[in-house]
C-alpha cells in the first residue's frame, strides 16, 4: 500500500498518517519530520524551515527516495511531499502515480491558525496533540509512549502566515495536478469532522 497525504499545515496529515501507519504497518515518511531530525542540516537550511520557506526540490527528492528504498515495511505513507508541482513531476519519474492512493485533507482555511498554534507533538513517536482540543493525560508527556511533547519552532503565528502563503502558492497546484489526472481523493477534514470520521473515510477509500 502506497499513500500520499496532501493538505495545508494543520490539516491533520501527521495525525492520520500516524494512525494509518500503525494499522497497516506502513512507513510514515514525514519530510518535515525527517528534516527536523536531520543532524546534518546547515544553518541556512534550518533558517529556511524556521521561516516557513521550502527546501530545494532535488534535495527533497533524494531524501524521499532514500527513505522509500530503505523501508522494510509493507508500504509507505508520504506526508509533506510533494509540496510543489515540480516535486510531483520528479516523483512521477521514479514511481507510477497510478499505483499510489492520493488523499487530500480538505480543511476550512479559517481553522488552520488555531489548530497549529496549539499543536504539540511527541519527539519519540510523532503522535500529535492539541493543548485545547486533544490534550495529553499528563502535561508534556505522550499518552502512547511516554515520550516528551514539544511545540514546533515553526508553529507560531508569524511563521504560520508565511507557511500558509507558501502552501497556497506552491502546494495548491499539486492538488490541481492530481485532480486533472483524476487521481485525487478529497476528504473533508474541517473541525465538524472528527479525527475518527476522517480516518474512517480514508480507510473506505483504501478498501475500494
Ligand atoms: P511539515 O512538518 O510538513 O510542516 O514541514 C516543515 C517544514 O519542512 C516546511 O515548512 C518546509 O520548510 C520543510 N519541508 C517539508 N517537506 C518539504 C518538501 N516536500 N519540500 C520542501 N520543503 C519541505
């Protein structure tokens, strides 16, 4: 099983990818996570991430390719890639797009800021929490693995506005790219749909 999750920051890609990877034994490839945990990042690359800009396409493709080829799991979920139309084209040069299930998490723009500024995630297993809507049982500690919960450096109001602009300029064309090829499954994911509801919708798509 091979999956792409596309959506704006705060759309729930990380949460859904975590649930799906656990259920189907898939490698969760979060490109943002791989970058944040990469000890070899240069100061320039850290600055790109912390300001909400994008890392060059070719570097991202190499990171993704290496991860896809090294996994021993039954498949993978790509969370955060492709993020530009050029990345989508590069991906199509190494994989058959028709063999990938492409899911777009469709969230009302107005909900994203609140979702992201309250977000905290486990540094160990990646489980995502929200200070108001999905708090952990014990402050700062992951319910699932006991790992340490942290607020991401780029999850602040100032950077977020720019990350959303970057998303609408560079990533929205990726949605149209797959839509035009009839490969896009759109899943409504605004606050009126619970995490479980979204999860069930995705599972239904995967069963088809
Ligand atoms: P994310 O965790 O997916 O929100 O990604 C955090 C940051 O990592 C983004 O704001 C970008 O700076 C960088 N990043 C993650 N994935 C990509 C990608 N596919 N292309 C370029 N930059 C990326």
